[in-house]
């Protein structure tokens, strides 16, 4: 299955990859980096940028939930929000 730039799956993969390589200390740092790339490096229509930013937010939420323990504590990453 192909994963396209800007999709929720793309951002999930990038976040998990960055966390596994310890390229950042928190989900927030990774999200900020990806957001800056979208806003300043990715050239496209503003409508598409907004959709990508929404996908990034969804991916952050999904990844964050994967790291929440059953007791409700954050096991390894900071919450995105």
C-alpha cells in the first residue's frame, strides 16, 4: 500500500519513525517540525495545506492514544495538545 505525503498514515509513520529514532523528545516537537515543513516548504493550494494540517492533527491524536497506558498516564510521549 502506498502512503501519500500529507495523509494521516504518512504523518503517523513519520511521527513513529522520529520517536523510534529519538529525533525529538516529544510528540509536540515532531508535530511542530512537520507543521513548519507544511507551512513553509510544501508548495500547494491553501485548501490542500489546511487538509494536510488537519491530517497531521489526526495523526498526532492517534499516535498519542497508542502511547497512553490503560491507567490513563502518558507512557512515553507528551500530549500533542
